[in-house]
C-alpha cells in the first residue's frame, strides 16, 4: 500500500515563519527534529495548574493521600501507553492524528468523531482561558475586575502561537518544561516547609471505589491527548524508530503529569476549602512574597499557554480535516489557517467571558460525556493500525471518498456508537451516589473554571 505523498511542491527542509503544512503529508525534505522534542513538549504541557487540580480531585472525592498518589500514577502509566501509541504513528504517516481515522470510519464518516473532537478542544480551551485570565488579571493587579482583559490577552497569545505553528509550539514546550519544573518545584518546597504530611500519609486507608476513581482521573487525562498527539510528531523523520517516539512521549507526559498531580494531592490535603474557592489565588498565596507570587502567575500562564495552544492547533487541524473531506482539498492556505485559528479562539474566549460557575460545572459534565467517545475511538484506531493494517496506510485513499476506504464505513461507525452506548450504560450503573452530579455540585462550583484539562 502506498505511502507516497500527493504533494509534489518542492520546499525547504525546515520551514521558517508561519507553518505552511496543514492536513497534507509532510514530505521527507521537511522532516526534522528528534524524539527528545516529544519529551519536552509533553513534559511541559503537563506541568500546569489543571493537572494540579486533577490530582486534587482524587482527594476531594474521598481518596486518602497515599492511595490517591498510587492510583493516579497507575492511571498515568496505563493511559500514557495508549497516548504514546498514537504518537508513534506520527513519523510513520506524516499526517495529523485525526485524518488517519478516515482509514477506519471512511473519508466522510471520520467527520463524526472529528466534530466531537472539535467540541472537546473548544471546551478545554474555553475553561482553560478562564484560569489563565485569572492569573493574568492577578499579575496586572486587576483581581476579579475586568475579566475580559486577562481572557483577551491569553486568547491573543494562544492564537499567535497556533498560527505560527509546529516549530514555535515545540519551542514553547521546551520553555514551559524549564519554567514549569522550577515553578512547581518552588511551590512544592514552600508547601512542605509550611505543612507536615506525615500523619495523612501514615493514616491513609485503602478504599477501592475512590482508588479506582483516582486511576480513572489520570488515565482519562492521558487518553484524551490521543486525538492530537501525532500532530506534534508528524514532522519527525520517517525512519525515526517507533520505540524512540513512544518512550519519549510516554516519559514526558507521564512524568510531567505525575509531578503536577502529586503536588495537587498534597495541596488538596493542605489547602482544602481555600484551594477549592480559588485555585489561582491559593497558589499565589502559597508562593509567599508578592513579587514571587507575580512570577508564579507567569508560570501558570506559560504552562496554560502550552496546553491551550495544543487545543487551538488541534482544533484548527480537526476543522480543516472535516471540511476537506467534503471539499476535496488537501491543504489550506495560510490565510485560511489564520482565519480559522482566530475564530476558534474568539469562540473560546466568548464562552469564557459568558461562563458562570454553574455553566462551567455543566459544561464540564458535557466534556466528560464526550470523553466516552475516545476509548472506543482509540481502540478502533490502534487495533486497525497496529494489528489489522500492520502499520500500512494508503495515503492517497485517505483523500478519496471513492477509494479503498470509501465515503462511509458504516460497520466501524456502528461498532463505535454501540461501544459509546455501552460505556454510558456501565458508567450510570457503576457511579456511586457520592460521585453523582448533584452530590458533586458544591465541589464543582468551588472549582470555578476547571475541567479535565482546561
């Protein structure tokens, strides 16, 4: 099966300025980078405030500190395997992650998971913009006044990086890796200097339901990277060993998230209601002197900028993939790229500005419902790629609704839909009352603006 690109236009080995490629295959002379770039990107993307909140949720929902840490780590390991297997597809195919779904769902049929993916990106981006806007306003001394200032600045920064594209995103990943480990390291030192955690660790009791919740929180965190992880490995040379891409991605994402979520566990034990009420403000207070708090606010913004750029970039790529199936176009112009990225960020900023705490709690539940899509999607994509097709994909056929992958693959669409229905049914039956929407509502309102990776 052919893996040749349909793009014959000569181009330099490395692209300067705004990225020109979108959903087309990356030619050999434009491939560059090493697996180390995957480590720094995913390490930096996970060293951020919402990973801290995700770790804190394990304690908030009842797990004791020690078992929360263990459960979160197990979930990282398992979910990270799925995520890294998707990443390893990038160098081999040279394509964005979701366009490869056409091989399983059909050229038109892939639009079904793509629309849900765009909604997921939009949800993460909008709620993440709320937290980042709070940090920017705190840095500027505006507090809760004029939220549009912080939200507007952050949305503009996100759009700028996403428009420039792949290379700048990886540069930002390296920067956030360094800044994140210094910033979170400092907060951890401050936390352990001011609190004694020996008793909570010593008295931790094992409880299976809350332990499994901790596992699912972190596994879900990792698995929802699946729809866009290959977008950031597709420029690697095609002869890059899959094992190198896999381990670099897995180590970066698992290590970064484990550090942030473990810190979240201890912050939840120490901070309790104070952290629930205002996550950004609590970290600023934990930092100590006002000038250090200002630096921590910048650390929060840089960490959130990295992951929010991934949301905006992935959202743009998914929109382009969806429309291209019906228009027959394999590439988008730089102008179209700019327009779509700006529109995406405007919508995300608009949702952030209009959002109330109750809205965000309900929106988060909607996002969590969408996550049910990605377990069957990952299973279908990975099984077909690694076990059925044996890593062979007919690249030209991905753009041809009359080709071997057809316009609609109703068999796969039916299996995916049935799997989602089964997952929803099992989730309703297995969710304890204390984790229900109504019982968690006070906690959800406390986490104003936080979502699974917001």
